[in-house]
C-alpha cells in the first residue's frame, strides 16, 4: 500500500499519483519539493509494480538525504534494495 506521505529526518515527503512524469519514467523523487510522483495504475502498470516504484523512489529519498550520491545514481542498487523493501512490506504478518 502506498502512503499519502511519510516522515524522514524531519521532513514530510508527500506522495502524488500523477501522469505528469517524464515519458521514460514511472516515478520520481523530487527532493527540492519533498515529494514522490508515481504514475497511476493502468493496463501497463499494476498495483504491485506501482508499490515497487514507491519503494524505489523512497530508496532514492533515503540515499539523497544521507548524501550517498554514488549509490543514489546506481539504479540497479536502488532497485535491488527497493525490491527487498517491497517484499518485506508485502509479506509482513501482523502481531
């Protein structure tokens, strides 16, 4: 499930579902605006994939806030961590 917002390091990051994203991307983190934009669910984008995009952009947010610039530019690394976080979130069991 994608939250409407989350807090990290004293900032509130808002999540916006929008088609107003570059054609080559399904999501983006905009640090200067403290937001994550993600494309809406469609015939080309499932809800599971949308959640994975959220985690991918959340990893970018974390890395940028921690000044890990080299890792932030490593899309394969970001995607691997995001996939792990998505799976943890998707399979967690309530107490």
